[in-house]
């Protein structure tokens, strides 16, 4: 049976295994024991904290196979981005180059670095093992459980989160883990 629960200190080895399997494709799940320990610590502290409005809290959940005791997936929520450190994103805007004298008018889409989402809550760190001990875990119903449970947590604790919610999606990478972006 699969159980979804908050990340705990005894999950460190399983979390490290998932970080290795992710192959470095997820910046929020690096193969770094200190960082992963901090994720666990932040989750535990955030769950114990009395919250009136979102700040620097983060919550991570694991999907555990109770038959084997293995952690097979992880997902997270950040209560408010850009509070403790800047949160940068890109906005697509049109840049207009026009000249009546030269009779030109060009609209060019361009990426602009911005901080538009400061204070928003963020869904991130969604990763699931493909197969462990002969079981295929990366099934749509398991991924949906791991992902959607975060929204249920937000609905159950609205004071902990911003009314504005953003989702961080993993980008495209080739077989050498290189991004065209």
C-alpha cells in the first residue's frame, strides 16, 4: 500500500536515493545531503509553527510503499517565494521596434527577467521513482496523488499559503541533461 505523509528525518536515505535517480534534472532535489536534511528540517519546523500568514515555510511530502518501507516519491510546497531570497522568473513581452521614417514596425517577443511572483505560494519538487524492487510506481494515479495532495493540504490550511499559487515545471533536457534554454 502507498501512503502519503509529511517528510520526516528517517526519510533521508530514501530522499537521497530519489535525488540520485533524478540525475540532477531537478534543482530543488539536488544530490546533496546537507540540502536534503534542510528540506526535512524546514518541513518539520513549518508543520509545528503557528502561522497567521505565509512567510518562509516549506512543506514536503513523501509517498511511501508500506510493504517495503521505501520512499518512492516526493512533492513540495513553498508558502511564499521571494521572502528570504529573491525569486526570479521570466515574463514574455513584445518589444516593438518602429520607425515611421523607415516605414518599419516589428513586434518581437522577448523574455524579461522579473520578480512578479514574490509572495506567491509555489508547488515544486514533484518526483517519483519509476521502478523499485520490481514495482512500477510512476503510474498516473500515483503521480496525481502525490501532486494533488498538496492542493488538499493548502485547502485544509489556507492561512499558511498565499491566495496566489504558481507551479514550477521541470524544463526540457536532452540525453546529456542539457537544456536548449
